[in-house]
């Protein structure tokens, strides 16, 4: 006999396939015979055989087997149907369930038609390049372009000659995104041959653009030239007013596709392991490096010699447009990196445990250890990767700022608390990544409020308890929790950066009427 099994028909309790009924509907195998009907068939077959047998007591061995099989089969069918009915009735159905239980939706395989080859040169530091690359992959995916593994910026201030494969896991990058688009390590031979007879078409896509710009303006260029080179990658897509599937693609690339090399991951995880053994730690992105102070023109607590050195450096850099800077005014507007001492005072006012380990996620601090004294007075357990690891562990990455920044990124992501002293690219993208990982605590220091409060406290105009209460009140909504990304129509540069708050990719942790920024200002 064929094996018989009962499976549910997609109906709710109290309904049949055709019309309302008090019976459950089940079908058998592929013929669609209900359990109720099957049971009746078996009973009729047994009764028929019984009536045809004049003397059941003197039945043959074959007839005895028929009786045994029939009764056993009947019991199995009744037990199976009963158990399935019980399970179906006891299932916890949603309050607003549909009438039918639909099978899983099978998503058809994406049809990829190559519209051309995209090559890109990423510009800026590590985190600026990382977010830019995520945008380039997204653009390539929705324009059906084949992306060539990006080139990294080797001409920026940091003069880091690292290539994509020195920082990111190339094979993982290609493999993790293969269902979305085709990525190749270099142009195929035929396309290379074509470039020998004609120059490569290059352009810098318009900044803060929506997808219609790429469909209407950029895609026809690919159809004409086949191979196009983007000269810039940063801020080529807008923060807002993009389709949700585009925004989610940006997240998939940034948070899943762009993984650091196994070597950098190993170094970063080793630092985290050392810190974890000693307890919780705070990662402080202390933007108090020489180039940052020269660029911003912020000179609080610096002597004349240091001010002159930084001013000369700023005037010597042609790509830094702002030359004459009023440091005092800029600080009052909240546009200066906080000094190490100011950061220490702010963290203490927020009741951060003075025994916590503070990991300095930054390059060399201007003024070195002397400049850290103000911070160390509040938080003596200051550490950095260079003090936690032997020189041999850092090896060749010591001379490559972007690789060192990658280690700081890994440690900052894993920290119990992350606090940046300035709104650089790393501050924004790490905060956004920590939101993506579950709204991990990130203290976004409100510099404009803090410098005013600090000056009042230091001048004796505020008691400590007043100062601390004011600092806490100012930072209630700046701890890395759910917020609604700030939108300012017509002013994309003043909006919250997408990678600071990738709202479309995050779980909704607040009602629609809450969680909105009320200050309408850029932090």
C-alpha cells in the first residue's frame, strides 16, 4: 500500500474550503481526499468485506490480514487527523489573520542586464571613502552597471597609499553582494582594449542627488560610452527623498559588504579582548590632532608658538579654503573640537564612572601627553592601541593612517560607550553603525551648549550641581537612541547625514508622534 499522510488545507478553524462548516478540512497526498472521507471509505470497505464473508470466525489468513490492516489503518488515520486538528485549533493566530494561510512567496531571481562598467576613485579619509563606496555600489545596482572594485584616495592630507584590498576584504565584498550586482576586480580584457583607442569618460556626479538624476542623466552616458569613471564618491546621493529599497541597499553595502580585512579585524578584536578583560570601556574619538586644529583654526589653551605653527600649516594647504579664522567666535558657535580637559569635565558631569577605561580612538594628539593631563585628571585609565599592543602587532599598519583608523573603528563599534569630541565623518558613521547594532550608547556632545556651561562653571558663576544638571538635561536626546532623521528641504548639507541615522534600516522604537528632533539644528 502507498503511504498515506494528512496535511492541512488553508482554512481557519470553523471553516471549510467551500463554505462555513463546523468541521476541519484536511487533504491526503496529492489527490485532495479529506480525512473524513478517507475514514468513511475505510469503514465502508471493512463493512462490505464483512457482509461478503459468511463466517468471519473461519476466515482465511489473507482475510485476517485484511481485517488487521483495515482496523490499524483506520486507527492511524483517525489519530493523525485528530492530532492535526488539535494543533491547528491550539495555534496562536494573530488578531487580524487572513482567511487563508498563504504559502511562502518565492522571489524571482533578479534579471541582470549590464548597462556598462563603472570605475570610481574614492575621495577623503577612511570613513568618507567607506560611505561613498556604499553609495557607488547602490548606484551601480539600480542602474544595472558592473562595478570595478574602487580605487582609494592616495592624494589626501594623510598621504596613505593603501589600496582597497589593504583595508577591505575584497572577496567578501564581491561575494556578499553577488545577488544584487556584479563586481569585478578589474575591467575585462575587451573593455581594456577599447580604452586604448579612446579616452576614458570621466565625471564627478552632482552632489546630494536623487535617483532620477542617475536614471535620466547618468545612465544615458553609460549607454553611449559603456565605461565611465566617477572622480568623486562622497555625498553623491541625497540623505532623504530616496526610495526605501535604495536606502536599504546603502545599508546592506555599508554594514554587511564592507568588512575589513581579516588582519585588521584580528588586531581590532585583540584590542577589544584586552580591554574587556579589565572591564567596561569608553571609546573617545578625540579630534585634537594637529591637522584638525589647523583646519578649524581653534586655538583654545594653546600658546603663541603653537598658534603660529597651526596658522602657517593652514595657509600652506591650498585645498583648505578658510584661512583667517576667529577662534573665540568659532568656539562659541560650537564649531571647535573640544579640548581634552573640556571633554573630561563634560563626561564627569554626565556621571560617567571615573574608573572606566577610556580608549583614545584618534591619531597623535597635538601636544602629546602634556595635552592629555586635563582629561587624565578626571579619567586616569587612558589607553590607546599603541599602549595596549606590542609594536610587532601593529607592524606595517603603523605607517598607514587609514588602516590605523580601521582598528579604531572596530574598537569604537564594540565599546560600551562611544563619545566623539567633534562632528567628523567617523563620529557620524560610528554613531549610525551603533544605532544599526541596537542603539548602543553614543554620547554626542553638544559643544555649543557645553562651552557656555563650562565657561560659567570655571568662572564661578555656576555651582557643580547646577552645572552637572544642566549638562545632563542638554544631552537627554543625544545618547544614540532612536530619533527621526532631520530633513530640511532645499538644504541637504544641513540635514542629518544618512549614515548618522539610517532610519529606513532601523527598527521603529518610538511612536510616529515622538522621537523627532525639535531643535532643528545641526549637532
